């Protein structure tokens, strides 16, 4: 089981009241919510291995170099000298992220991030290396591209908390979008994604993108059709696609998750007992995590 950790702790932050606080008054709603999410996922799905995949670089420069608008609207501060690389997050969430890191370390749950890559890239690399079934837990549709029935890779997309999950396999993707996992990359880049600063092809929405992919197979087939007078493109579609050639040339590298991240050595096995009980006890006392940790430890031990 591969967790898109930031996606989950953002959901926990907005789903658990910020009245959930440590003894010193610090909000810990994201921390406790994430621990309960992990407990529910382990209880319901019983993975042998679990990795908390991490955004060591949430906006890699190599992606920005290709598409400058990539996640630009999420940058927290802009200065005359240029943008910072700090992601804008709620003031009361940022202080909770180091606590999450410390708690995962004390529990012995593997947390893996690599600069200059996003958690998506870590997930893509681990999914590609896996020899058994893989469940990817994320609220990010971009990871639909990794769905592969033959390799038993699916996405569990939270609908409400993590108790109600949309099980995304190839049949679901074809029913919803008319594409398979790899085809979702082409669909996404044609359609664009404002949340990631991907402009897409102007005038080409999701339904039109799906029809074009159905007609021409993939992005390469669509681009070839633009140069083929006999291809069944409307004049407007041909003009729009032709005008977006520069974007279409670089977008696949930006949208497609990396599958070759140089990962550090780590142990993905789900722990039955905490790696550092003393540290975990101290964290529980300092941040008021007793109930959430007791629930999670009870599940890990069963």
C-alpha cells in the first residue's frame, strides 16, 4: 500500500475540527486524522507493506522548466527576485507536518521522499518495481495513470475519509473516461488541470479529449492527424491542436510520473510494534496523541 501522504493529511486537516489540539494548544487535527486514516486503511485492507510517500520537492524545477505555470498558483510568496519554492498551506497545518514525520519514524512506518521528485514519482517508481498487488491511496486523479490490471495496480480514491473508497481499476477508467491507465496521461494533458497549472489545449475539454483518443489511439496519433488532411478532425480542432504543438511536445514529461526515482534503502514492512516506543510515548504526551496512537497500535498488533 502506497500512501500519497500529503493528499491524506490535507484531507485529515480539513476533515477533523481544528479544535483537536495538543496540551499546549497547538492544533493536531491533521496528525490525529492521518493516524486514524492509516489505522482504518490497515484494518480494512491488511497490506503486508505500507509506504508513506513524501513530497521532498512538491514543485520540481525540471517540471517548471518545461511548463512555467506548473503549480505556480500554489506558490506561497512571490518576490521581485522570483518565486519561492514554498507551497502555500494553511498556517495551522505547516507546524503539524514535522510532527507527522516524527510520529511515522517512531512507529517504524517507512516514509520515502527524494529530491527533486514529488510523492507521485516515488509512488510510480515503487509501483513499477512491485511484484505483487499494489494499492495506491490518493485523492489525486493524476495517479490514475498507474492503474494496471495485469500488474494488479489500482488506485483507492477517498470519497469520504478513507472508509469509503472508490476502487479505480481499468474497467472503471474505461467506463468513466474511455481510456486505460497510460491513456489517462494523454487525456489529462489535453484537458488540462487548473489545480496543477496545466493549461491543456484551449477548447479541448474532457469529452472531446476522450473522443480524439478513441479516434486516433494516443497523443502521437492525434498530433499526426493534425498533419493529415484526410484525418477526421474539424477545422477548429485542427487549428487548436496545431496551435498547441509546443505545449503538447513537453506536457507528457510533466504529467507522466517518473518511474526511475533513485530511492534510498528502506524497510516497507508494516510494523507490528513501534520502532522507538520511548520516542512514541514522548510524542503522544507532548502532542496529545494518545487515543489515536492507541487505536493504530492495536490495529497493527492484530
